[in-house]
C-alpha cells in the first residue's frame, strides 16, 4: 500500500510539474532501478513538488485567496 501511494504521489507530482512525458520516466525509475536510486528520485520529486507550490504561491498570491474566497 505504501509503495502504491508513493507511486501515485510521484506520478501526480511530476505530471503537475513537468507534463505528460515524465509519466514514462516515473514508471521506468520505479520498476527498473534499485531501491536506493528510487529513494533519491522520490526525494528529489518531493523537493521539486514543494518548490513548485512555493513558487506558484509567490508568483500568483491572489489565486489562492480568490479560490477560497466565499
């Protein structure tokens, strides 16, 4: 279950950050490479995901406010 959740998170992260071609890269990295390389790849993807959120909030500060403004 943990591996499936991590794979799902990784696919969503890279799809959000880079677009469709990264999906093939994610699947290849998860199922072909060894555990250590995959762990580094997951860690890098999480860092990229967090940086993407921070940058998008910094560039578009009003988007988050408008979205939750009732």
